[in-house]
């Protein structure tokens, strides 16, 4: 009888441990945990930093991207305060905007973005969030330098809301 039990348990143990059930279980759990960790990392990244929303009626240039008019959200990168991402509500258009600090005479109380208008081309140039003693100047891109050949720019401030 003892030999029968030994054979029975040996057979089960062999199938369970050497047959790959544990290996597959561990690999499956590792894969699931990796997917969950990745999703959480994306969620945390999306929530970080300042975010403002604005509406613009016509097409404009932001960084190296040409974007159509609409409602846009600009989010500050939580890891780099001088890196911003602009995207429209449908998430169909997005671009990264490297910026530099822009001094303000006092703590800023308004939320707005400022465009430079060169002829018919609007270029996103400044980002202002409330409560900060500085704003952000979007670094000049090739598209802006090309548009600047049309003449001197005029400033076009657009009101925004903090998200």
C-alpha cells in the first residue's frame, strides 16, 4: 500500500512541478503584474504636474506640430517642469513642448496661453499657470522661424482654465 501511495503522489508531483503547471502559473502571474504596473505608471504620469485647457478657433503651430483649431489641454511633465504635452480632447493630436522659464513681475494670477501671430500663422509661445512667479516660453521651432519671415509678430492672449 505504501508503494501505491508513493507512486500516486510521485505521479501527481511530477505532473505538477515538472509538467510545467507551476512554471506556467508563475509566468502568467508575472505577466499580469507587469501589465498592472505599466498601467499604473501611465496613470500616475498622466496625473502629474499642472494642466490647463484652452480653446482656439483656427489652426496653430505648437513646437514642431501643426494643429487644427479646437479644445486643447496642456499638461506639465511631472518629471521635468520645463516639458509640456499638448493634446486635443479626442487625443487625436498631441505634441511635446520644450519650454524655458519666463519671468513675471509678480506672482501670476491668470491662466492663459499666448500666441505670436505672424501673418496668418498662429504660434503657441507662452504658457501661464496661476500661483507661479514665472511662466513658460515655448522654445522656438523650425515652423516658428519659417513663419517669422512673414514679418513682426503680434501677441494674441487666449484665456485658459486650470484643470
